[in-house]
């Protein structure tokens, strides 16, 4: 427990720094990118402290998400199943049965998939499902303020992996029927910014 408190304090102070940068999202001495033989901090021990920072709101949730994405990138390389378990933890927090609202979870989910292609391959359709409202049993995020973060997370992933853009744009195009005006506006904005220019690809006929 003292180790967790110390890490939480160190992580929280770092992401609150005025000079925080995505190039160094965690303190250098506990960064997961340190060579394995020189590490004094197991990347898995950073997951809990970063989770604790996700509900803090912008910009600290986004900073914690970037850092957590980096941790999961390293974990996926070294211990794939542990990284997948963290993604499953994201999924649980997004499930209404968990009793959580899930603040900061879409941001972390999007960053993890954007920073690790293997994780993206395994879980991108789960993330996309949070903005896909279909009849019957689905995992659509029905809380509009949180769904806004899901749209931004989808944008983060399809920007990182252009070959997933077509499928992402299909889902965003469907979101023109989102019942929330702010979500509809954001979905349309992302779609218009990322859609291919006419002639760039045959798939631009989506619109």
C-alpha cells in the first residue's frame, strides 16, 4: 500500500506539471520505456495510480490516458495477457452493470489502441461499438457526456491507424442519428475532417 501511495503521488504530481509533455508522460525514473534490466518499477504497478487520475477531468484525464497507453504498449510487448486484462478492465468500467460512469476510460481506451497495433487489432471494434446505436443487445454508451469522449477516442484510433479509417467513418456516418445534439455535431465534425477527398478512394461514396 505505501508503494501504491508513493506511485500515485508521483504520477499525479507529474501529470499536473505545467510543462507536462506527451513526449515524457511519466517521471523518467518510473517510465515503462526504461530498459528492462534497468527498471525499478514494474509497469503493472503504474496501472492503478493512472486509473486513479482518469476521473480528474481535462486536461489531466487526457494526460493520464496518454501515460496509460504507453504502459499498455510496453505490457503488450512483454506480457500480452496482462495488457489485455487492463483493456477488459476498461470494458468493465464502460459497462453500466459496473455501476461506474467511466470518466476518462474512453480516453485511455483510445490511447491504448492508438499506441499498440496488436491491441487495436484485438479491441478496436469494442471501442467503435460504444458509438454504434443499433436495435437489440448492444454496448452503445447511452450517457451522452461520456459518449462524446467515445467519439474522440474513435477519432484518435482511426487517425493513428489509417487502415481502420473506413470502418470508423462508417460508424461515424451512422451517428448522424445520434439522439444528442452535441454528439451529432461532434460525429459530423470528425467525419467531415477525416473523410477522404473526392477521388482519393472509391470508398468516399460513404457520404
